[in-house]
């Protein structure tokens, strides 16, 4: 029996997949729902819904779809951005999404025990309890990043004559000198408006009323103060701790930290739910591998640990970069404490861009595999199991890399040295591996060249 603690998106997804893979699963989750939390999901979540086999159930739930974002970010100018190719995201209550997945899990045979877990039971346990992090805390692996704390204060506003926005399905985001605010539609004429507040720099630390602090923040903004001027605050503000954290370990001998139990990323990224669902999927695959192929247990646990670590640090970098882009416009403590060093970040992407431009200009190439680059077996997921397959291994990537944008690097490094033109390499790649978009192929080649996995005279 595998025990899953917590029935949010991560726990519901992991239990569903485990049950479908034929495992007996007990899911322990608090009775009743926490205060509702409206979140926005990017269109790319569709792929995760597909991988979990819940796309039809999510569709049937009839969640509101969104076409993009409108942002006043580090500037007074509105940037109205639509998702590429007419794709649509979702605006939904995270508890309702979890319920949709839980219903699928129950139908697949998961036993749900509605109670508060206070400690980790014996046997294999997936900790999916979010910020509570029952196992994460018991194991002493929860790590606060030492940065400032952030509380999200969320109010529910009704505007009977309609909101004056470019597109009512959009997430609205405004940065201002002491923080940032965002807003999502939650119903007809109703939006949640959230202020990200630093408790140390606001009245909250002095036990000030949260409504007073919240309204004071709204008044500091240019756009949201205007938008809410004619609206009525009909609920809240409710407080959510939104301080980021991660873990010093994501897997142990008989436990995994899944979704927010392992790490919490800035809500600014709108990627928490996608990350939690993907983590739930990988946790189920990992537990399945431990049971089905015990010889792979150590590698499977290490694989899960490495992937969660990598995703948490990637997401943290992205958020800090985005925060950095507003920081220059505000130059106040809230911003300088949270922003990343943009120059460092752009240096890495500059070398990739350079490699890409050089490739496009070049008439011919004579690539060979770079020094210190090897092909060695490393774990990856195949048919719901973690198995060992050849990867490109370098000193910077000891865990190996297999794919960039779906392009198989092992195949690329194998075929490239015999070619004299990039188009010729593309032709051979297509013949051997089937349909691949040219821009994905070029990006993979540029990444290989920028990383000196392929060096060309
Ligand atoms: C203010 C705010 C705004 C956000 N905005 C977005 C957004 O726009 N887009 C986005 O993608 N993400 C957003 N997120 C992040 C997103 O909500 C989380 O990343 C996601 O919900 C994580 O899912 P999870 O299943 O790992 O954890 P959770 O959703 O936290 O689920 C944990 C579950 O465990 C249960 N539980 C907790 N303790 C116990 C216990 N002791 N015993 C039993 N059960 C327990 C809880 O009741 C809950 O069901 C936001 C988060 C916050 C705080």
C-alpha cells in the first residue's frame, strides 16, 4: 500500500496515476477545503492534463478559459499580451481542480481518508501536503531561502457595471513601488484582487488590520486603485503565505516530497499548479519503479530528487529575472531584495543566441564531439518506469541530458560529425528519428554548440 498525504493537485494526480498503474493507494487529506484560491494556469498545462489522462474531466468541469495577460510591469503602459497561436489558459479555483482529479482517482480505486495527518505513517509515503510539509518538516529538509517574507492578501470585488479592462478573461498584473498586485476573474463581474505584501515593511507585522493594510496597498497603485474605485469589496481580504522555500532533499528511502511540499515558487510565475501536477506524475512513476523494478530503486529516487531540485531552481531563477525587470523601474527595497542579477542571466542566453546566429550564417560546418563530452547511461522515464538510457554527460551535467526541445541529443551527436552542412544534419535526423520542427532542431544544435558538446572548426 502506498500512502499519499494531501489531496491538492499534486496528491490527487499522484494517487490517480498510481491507482491506474495498479497499486493500492490510500490518500489522507484534510476534511473540507481551505479558503478558495483562484489561480491562473498557462495553456501549456494542457500537455500535463493529457499526460495524466484528465483532459476530458477538466474540460467537462467548464472552468473559465483565458486568452492572456494584461500587465503594467515596471511601466505605466499597459502591455496586452495574448497567448501564442490563440491558445487558452485557465482561471480556476485550485480546490475545485483538485476535486475534479480526486473524483477520477476515486473512480480508479483510490481510498480517501478525510482527516488531518499529524505524522508520516510507515511504508512508502508521498508528502503532498503543500506548505504544511508533514514529511518535509519531520525530516528536517524544508529550507527557507532567507529572503524577505511575502503575504498575499486577496480580496473579492464586484463591479456591477463591468471592469474597464481590455479582456475580462485576462490576468491583470501591476507593479508599483512597494510591491505588485494581480487580479483574476472568478465569476460574472467578480474578480479577486491580490496584493503581495512584505509583512516586515507593512502594518501587518505590528498586528495592523489586514483590511486596512490591504486597502492602503490598493491605494498606492495607479491602475488597481482606479479599477476598484467603483467596485465593492465583497469578501476578504484573505491572507496566504507566499514566501518561497525549497528542500535540501526531495526523496529518501521511503518518502518523496511532491509539489509544494518540496518547494514553493513565486506565484508571479503562474506555474505552481503545473509544477505540482508534473511532480505528482513523476512521483507516481518513481514509486511505481521502486515497487516494480527494485534494482532501479536508488537510481529512481535520485532521479526524482534531481528533477525536483532542477525545476525549483529553474523556476526561482525565472521569477527573480521577471522581478528584476520591474525592479529597475521602481528602485525600492521590496524590489531590490527580490530581483536577480539580470546581467548574469543574460550572459547565458547571449551565448546561446550567438551560437544560433553563427549557425544561421554558416555555409558549412565540420563538427565533432567536444572534449570531455561522453555518452553514458542515465535514468529517464519510459512507459511509466524509470530506466537507464544513453545520455550526453559533461562535467556541468553529470546527470546527463537527453533531449532539448524534444530533439534527441545522443542521436544528434552521433550523426553530426559525418555531415558538412546543418541542413544535411537535419535531413539525416528526420530520416532516423521522424518528424521534428526545424526551429527545435536548430535550437538543439545551437545549445549543443553553445555548451561545446559539439565543436566546429
Ligand atoms: C497566493 C497564491 C497565489 C497563487 N497563484 C497561482 C497561480 O496563479 N497559478 C499557479 O499555477 N499556481 C499558483 N499558486 C500556487 C499553487 O496554488 C500551488 O503551487 C499548488 O496548489 C500546489 O499544489 P500541491 O498539491 O502541491 O499543494 P496544495 O495545493 O497546497 O495542496 C495541499 C493539500 O494537502 C492538504 N493538507 C495539508 N496539510 C495536511 C495534513 N496535515 N493532513 C492532511 N492533509 C493536509 C491540504 O488541505 C491540501 O488539500 C499560488 C499560490 C498562492 C499561495
